[in-house]
């Protein structure tokens, strides 16, 4: 076993050494329902057509104008209003990191409800910013009084609001969201509405960017059906996006990523049908899970369902033993005690999940 010279370790930040790396579960041979991926693949004809397009790309050249064509295509797909601009990232994760970098001024901090997406806190920590987590209520709703008090006290540079939220899957009360947005604007801070799961939700918050000049809208193509392509995008006022774009690495979107995304947008109806199927499968899962003794599913507008069981560790291991991989989130936050997060799969995968749940609770 190799060792690292202690003097070299002193060159690595102590807080980084004390962190845990983002864990990815081994899914070989499993029904993979742990990462909110779209389980549907392209049909053979579309696979062939995409392969021919990718094979013809000039891989010897840096990404060029084609990336701007993708920006315009995404803007049209999202319904970007006039006077706004769009910025691309290597997944939403990169955009979150770039926001922390751009907003790293003395005393800056990031604030978000908890439990929430782990990258909000991690990106802040890696950039040396303070992170303030505000607990949700017992039923995973935004705690209006606590959010407003935290914004008043900490005056964060960025407030993240994930709609729907991960890992709870719900969309929060609209009046509470609006009061939070107004409070953050009143103290001069930025709000990022994270719509990673928008294809499965009943509404969008793109109207917020037209009503509030301090709001950015962030989305990803990962849940659209392109998790392997790694492409996120962010929409906001031109002047604001231009400032954040200055910290973006050059050529951060590869020609392969850009062409895959353009191809997908040209066949958006295929992915819309997949999302429709997953919404229907979500309704099926919610109904059948609710009928199981000891299982409490929470309402969801994402492609995942949070469930509470009597013993999360026992159920997780029971599912795993039957070849079904989900996410045990019970240790992520006290509010998630004995909770598991289930990704909505294909009809066949969901049948296997339900049978495994019945045998494991």
C-alpha cells in the first residue's frame, strides 16, 4: 500500500482532508434506482443516427460555434424571455461551483433549505464560503419564519431553492417561495431556482426571472435523459450571466456533449414521451407503496419518491440482496430518519422494486 509523504499532505487543505468524497454505489448487475436517472435508452434507429453524427465530428478541434448553436436551441426549448442569456456547464454541478467562485467576496455565504442537494454545501465549502442550512418542516415544507430569519441574519450571497427538492421530491408552497425570493432581493442577494427535475413537475418557475432581476434559473439535461452527457444550463439577466460566465473555463462543453444535446433537442418529443411514462409510473408507485404496511411515501413531483420505513438499513439491505439498488438517505439529516429514496424506473423495474419492498420492510 502506497503512502503519501506527510510534508506533502500539509500542502493539501485540512478541510479537504477531513471531507468525504462524493460516494457512487457499485451498481453492477443491479436494477439501478439510486441516482434519479431516466431509465429509457434511445431506440436502435436513433442510436445509429447519433453514432454517425458523433463519428463525423472534428475531435481534433476545440469546441466552436456549435456550442453557441446549442445555447440558442436550449434557450428556445426552455422559453427564455427576451433580454436574458444562457450559460452552459458540465452538468449543474459545475454551474454551482462557478457561482460560488464568482460570488466569493469577503463575508460571502450560501444558504439553502435542508435536507437538500449536497453540492450546494460542498461547493461553498470548497470555495471557502460559509454555508447555512435551514431545516425544512417535519413534512418537508419550507419553514417560512426560519428562512426569513436566516436571510436577515446571514445576508447570504446566494440562496438555492430546488423546485422540486432533492431528496424529498416535493414542490414548496408558492407564497413561501415568493416571500423568500423577496427577502433575499431586499438584502441584495442572489436566488438560484434549481429546476433539475422540471420534466416531471407540474409547473416551472421561469416566470420568476422576469419578475425579479436577482433570480437565476438552473436546469440540467441529466433528468431529461442525458445523465451521461453532463450538461447543465442557467438562465438569467444578460448582465448578471455575463459576470458569472467570466469564471467559466474555456471549452467546458465538449463537442461530443454539445452534439448529443442538440440531437436530443431535435428529438424532444421522444424524451417528452419518456417523461410522461415516468410520471405515470410515479403515480403507480405512490399508490402501491402507500398500500404497504409500514411504508409511508411522500408526495413527489420528481422522478424519485422518498419513503419512510420502520428500519431503513434493514430494508435497504433487503432490496440490495434482491438485486435492487436504491439510496439510503436516513443518515443525511435528522428529518430523514429511516427514509429511503427510490428512483422511478421502467414498468418492469418498478415491478421488481415493489416485490422487493414487500419482502424487505
